[in-house]
C-alpha cells in the first residue's frame, strides 16, 4: 500500500535539453522507489532519440577465422563499377585460397547493391540516402562478425563502407583507432568539396565533420577521435586538406617517405602512431594507393603512388598485429579490369598478407632457455 501511494505521488520531471531520462524502479531491499536511467536513449529538445551504446561483451579473438562481408557499393564513389568488386574477388577464388591458407572463412554474404548516381539535387553531398541505407545493412553484419572474434574482412565497394565497419566495431569496443592506407586524405567536407562525392570526405565524417546523416551515424560523434587516425600513403591533397592537416593532431605519412624508408619500416612507424600495442584498430585499404603501373583497375588511377611490393610489405606488417580487428578493401573497379588480371593480383595480395598474419599469430611461443645454476666461489651450486 505504501509502495502504491509512492508511485501515485511520483511524477516524471520534464527532461532538460540533453538530459538523461529516468524511470521509477521499485527497490525491494530498501522498500522504496529509486530512479534508473533508461539506457539506449538521449533527450534532445524534449524528444527521445536512439543512441548507440558500446556493449559490455567479452569477445574471444579467433586468429584462425575470417568473417567475410561483401559491401557492393559505388554510391559514394566518383564512378560506377566498384559495386561489382565483391563478386569479382569471390570469382577470382578469394574464399577458397584463404581456406587453403588455413583459415576458416565465415561468409556473411553481400549487402544489397548501392549504385552510383549523379544526384545533382545535392551537389555538396551526393547520394546520401543510398549511402546511409547501405551502411545500415553493413553495420548489422559487421556487429555480428565482430562479436564472433574473427578478423572482419569487408570487400568494397567505395571508401564510405569503412563507416559501417567502424560502427560495428564500436558496438563492442569503446576505443578504436583507424589506420587509413590511401593516396588521398579524404578530409574534404560538404563546405569544401570540389565534387560532392562522399568518397572524398570519408575521414572528415569519421572524425565528426560533415553531413549530419554520416557524422551521427554511430549516434555519438566522433566515430574515431582525430588523434587516433593515422593517414598512410598520402600523395594527393587538396588545399583545404593541407590546411587542415597543418593544424590537426592527426598523424600522416606521405608516399614519398614510404618509398624512401621502405614499406615495412614505415608501417611500423604507423602502428606506433595509432598506439596499436595498446588499442584495437581498423585498417582501410584504398587500392588506388598503388601506382597505376602496377594496378590500374581503380576509379582514379595515377602515377606517383606506391609500388605493389611496398604496399605488400606495409600491409603484411600491419596485418600481423594482434590488435587488428577489421580490414576493408575499397576502390577496385572490375569495369576497368576486362581480363580479370586486377582481381587476381588483388587476391594474391590479400591472401599473401593474411597468410603472414596467420603464421605470426599461431606460431608457438619461443621456449625460454633453461636457467644455468649459479656456482658459488667454492665450486658448488648455489
């Protein structure tokens, strides 16, 4: 009776802007009502909106498993064609070769295709509706894949697919870093973009700058903090991007420095920059980082990129790290690869790199040498 009287007299206070929402909960021990936060929601301007939360789930990493997801999208790209990449890489034998290398491949299938469109009605941020729809599809698959403990391998597709992968990772990891292996910084925003293509703005949206539909895709901005992103392989920068990087805590390594130092050594520097020994990270590979003489089947091929051997050496070093949670591969365009040689070359690259990872993570720990007993001055063992 007392409890009923308390409940009748309790009235929900009007939520303040940005405040938590509380509900009455009966506490049997104390014999009274207490307040509990309604998890999973935030209040903005009096309306409750869904807010993503990191879940406290123990994940056991599975070094011999790969969770494969196809993200057939060209919605954010500069050209059509990259939506065909997942099917082309599967047809080139990627799954079978990973299995032969010793992996158990859990295939989560392909998301629904999301296609390139000019979308001249939205010249500052083109095709956003299709991009967000594709990311919602990928996010669900990525969450399941990450929870399994397997290494997540996303076959894109355009560069924006990394947002879906990162969102899936953030569901279980509060702090995640991003290693961006790309010729371009992708730091333009709808205010600075010369093209309106989201592929040129992906990193900006990851760090919380740009179109609200993508900046708030996770629910809380930023998806990855600015100091936790390292750009690797830079060779093309727009003036606004150069100005931004001159003031940003974001670390970056230019293609010329990688060529001078060597792919493996430069990759070790990049891993140190993303604090890979202390934090889990996601690796993004845009295949146009490879010089067009070695790999021309991309949307925007050009000379001056990294040679394939440097890319292979750097990727192998990055992939061997135990804290790598996911890898997405972007910008391969089968429309520019009529004989399929580009698909075969990319499969060779991925299988070689991931085979090196498997070997590194499953190798038995070296045995510690037996300790030699100390001998006293009298010649007897201590």
